[in-house]
């Protein structure tokens, strides 16, 4: 049953005329088996001196982005206090800071350097795979630049103003939750403009995201670096195979020479033995 004028209730019974005459009800009929105890009525309210009538007790067009659920009749004025929920924004910013710091950890692992004793034949096996890599250095430099070179149109121009600073010892971001909360309460849209953008100017995370897309594209610097490494690896493999073939051929020649020298030595020993025997025979015959 809906207590609205536009949704009047109709109740009918099929196959039993007696029950139909007892329980049947149609709001448009002149007589019914059942009687109305409470007449249907639309919800009526006044918001900011504007009268509103609605067939539903859920009102979503009285205040922008606000839904009113009417549960009871009131006789006096009611005060509606609206507070901004910044918890989702705080969580999103915290997650972004953690993701950035995780990326810094990955960079640190890939560029790790372990010193070795002077005169050592090789570097430490624990060194990062991309130690000294120019592509990674370029990405690190550009990321740092994006964090500091902001173009926000809001009152907030730097991350430090909303509680996000950089630890100079490792490059990770540090978040002051209280300062972020205060900034969001004071000007949430300004924080959004700094972090994401306002539609006119691009925010920090949007700029980083765009550059990440570019770096990871088929024409980006990471693909170019990967292709370069692959090309070098293929060349080294070919050079190794060619050198291996040359070494195998040289070893085969040395083996052949050794075999021939061995044959020669056997022949010389045989000749020497023969000559020695002949010399002894000649000596004995005198």
C-alpha cells in the first residue's frame, strides 16, 4: 500500500464473487466491500521556504546531492546540518602515497649498490639489475620534478600545504594526516585541484599517470630501453657463438697438431732405436 494520491490501491479477488464483494476495493468505484480508514496523501514539505509535494517519501530533488527520507509528520521546523565527508578522499590520498613509496622501494632495489674490496675482480652479486641505468634515472628525475612543479589553480600550490612532504634521505613521501584533514575541511575542492586537477589545469597524480602511460606505451622510453637491451643481448649471443666456434676450430687444430706430433715422435723414436741398433751392430763387428 502506497500513501500517495497517484498510486491508489486496487484489491480484487478472482473466482469467488462472495469474497470479491467482501474484500474488493477500487478507489475509483462508488462503493466497495472494504472501506478506507486512512486516505492516500502525497508527501508535503517546505525546504528553504519552497513548498514541495511528492508521491514518494524519498525526496532527491529538494537539495542538490542530498536525499531526504521522510519517516514521520512534524509540526515545527526541522534543521538539517550537512557536513562534508572527507574520509574517502583521505583514504585515496593515503593509498596514493603508499603506492608511490612502494615504487620508490622498487627503484631502490633495482639500483642497489654494494661496495667491494679494492682490486676485486668483479662487482657484488647483490647489486641491483638496473644499477647505473640511464632510463631509470630519467624516470626518477621526472617523477621528482612532477611532485614539485605543480600548476594548481587552487589556494594549494604544493603538496606540503596539505601535509605531504618528501623524506630527503630516501625520497619517500610522508603524510601528516592531521594537516591533510584540516586542508580537506577548509577547501576540499582545492585539494582535489592540486591532486587530480580542476578540468582546466592538470593535477599532480593526473600528470604522473599521463607520463606513466607514455613511458609504458609501445613508443615509450621503457620499450626503447627494452629493445636496446634485447639488441645488445642478441649481438653478444652472436659474438659468443662466433667466438665459441673459433675456439672450437682452434682447439680442433691443436688436437690435430698434437696427434701429428705424437705420430712424428713415435716415428722418430722408432728411427732412433733403429739407428742405435745399427750403430751397435757396426761397433760389434769391428
